[in-house]
C-alpha cells in the first residue's frame, strides 16, 4: 500500500485531471454506479470521528476525519491541527488496500476544483475578477483552482485578519491580490465570489451586487451556518453538489425557505443546462460528499 504525504497527495491531483475525474464521477452517479451512505459520526473524548465511505463497484474510498477543537491547546495535541483526515483507498472487488492519502489535501483540492468546474459551466464571466471572502485553507485552494482552470488574473480578498498565506500564494502565482476596504463595492465589480468562512449570519446585504454574479458558497456546511443573504438565495439559480446533503446541512438554503423542486444537482445537469443563466445570479452550494473523495482517489491511483 502506498502512503502519500500532504504534498504528494496534492501532486497526484493536478487540477485539470481532477476536473476530468469529477466529471467522470458525475456519469457514474447518473448511471447508478455510486454507493455512498450518509456520513456517520462517533463521539470521542474531546472530539468527533466522522466516517465517509463510497464505492463504484471498482474502487472504494473511506475518509476518516477527527475534529478536536480544544486538542491543540493540550500537551498531547501541541502542534497538531484541530481537524485531521485520511482517505483509505481500497480495491472494492478484492479488499486490497491500495493507498492512504492525506485527507486534508484531498478535501481542499477536490472542493476547490469542483467549484471551479461549476464556474466553468455556469458562470456568466468565468474569467473573473474573483472575490474571496475568507482567507483560510479553502480560500487558498480556490485561488489555485480558479487560476488553473479559469485563468483568473484579478483577485480581491475580504478577511477579518491579515491574509498573509493567501498573499504568499498570490505572489507565487504572479497575481496581484487586493484586500478590499468595502466588501459591498467589491461585490458590485466581481462576477465570481467564493465564500469560505464559518459565518452564522449573512456576510453581506442583497443590494449593489453584480447582476450576473456566480457565488460558490462552501463555508457554511451545517444547518445553523449561513454566509449568503436569503433574498439573494431566493432570486438566484441554485445548483448543489449533493441534493440530499444540502437538504440536511446547507444553512444558506434552509434558512431562505426555498422551493427545493427548483434546485439542480450538478451531477445530474442535462447538457443543455450546463451553461450560464444570463438573467439572474447563480449560486453553487457545496457541502461535500464522499463521491468527490472517490473521484480524487481514482485519479491518485493513476498518477502515483
């Protein structure tokens, strides 16, 4: 069994190839080949163990995530992340263990690549400029993915803290990163917006926004979290990464009281619908599912 470090996992997941693997997974889902039970959780002393499996008849991937919010403050947890993850890849037909991947690298890369893939298909102006709200790991991953897949050149960031790591990444990519003083003004200019925060209330008001804005909302992944104003949600085209998952966890959509019959699942979009809606904003809401880990795992098997 191969064991990949964080960097080795990223190296095995180049954006263009991962986008192709995700698109291939859309087809597997439509054909009914994917088996992916609901995520389960086990309470641990001081934290939680999350278990997310999936298989397509050939390859199985199981992501294990531990969340210990206070662990980094203890002697045992010194220097460790509060969230740690691994993805075990198995031959579904024989049970043979094939690889162990860095779960944090898989999550960051596949989430951002899926957002960029959605923007390729659905955004009215996929080349940007791009506004990042938040400056953490997902913001950095999305910056890399949007540059790699969409050719993004102009980038703005709105963050409560100094976005030092994001600035280092922008410098490495040869981009000019502008920290905005007025979020609402940036929202007027930017047709691409990624929200990557842990907010529990809307980050901005529904006025003076770009008329054809594309919003990749990936930060709020629980029913009690919210990044987008309900008015914007209700008047936008809504596309999700998993309908079942979003109906259970997407606070942005749940709090807006939407008609779920109008929501589209990205893996089931007909070819005719894989194009921008020029009459209104578009929201791509992502809460994650094991299918995307499996798509990444399949690619890693080919790359390593």
